[in-house]
C-alpha cells in the first residue's frame, strides 16, 4: 500500500470516529436514558440536541420508556446518559436538565 493511501485511510477513520461522537442520542432509549429530557421529549414530540431540534414521534406515554430503561438496567445494561445540558432549549440558558448525576443526587438526598 502506498504511503498516501495509509494517510487517507487514517484520516477517514478519524473523521468517522468524530462523526459518531456527535451522533444524537434519544433521551428515551434505555442505554442513553435521561429522565427529565425523556419526559419533555414525549410531551413535545421531540428533543433538542445541542440547540438543534430533533422531531420524534413517541408512540407510548412516558412510563413505557421509564419501564424499558429500568428493565434494561435490572438486566445488567450499561447507561451512558448525556449531561442534561445537551438537551436544553437554545433560547433558555437558565434551563438545567438534571439526570442521575450530581444534580439528581443533590436533590434526591434531601440536600
């Protein structure tokens, strides 16, 4: 293989990885579940992802998605939730969307 081909393949691979890292994550999917963002997404028919609207029709009420998430976790599934701020509305910098991280822990512990 020529040296220029190796460089091209390396560049293509790096760009592919970068594109995957920017992929939108549905807050109602069990592996990326975010409670508050999912509730809002089901209510609004979509969600914001880093300031861009992602319309999505949810066919079930919120408890269905929460139950799917709980079943996934109970069966050993790993959750890689995004921080709540990626789901915020672009025009409202005061909105903070908690998840199961610091914000959720502080409020749940009665602090």
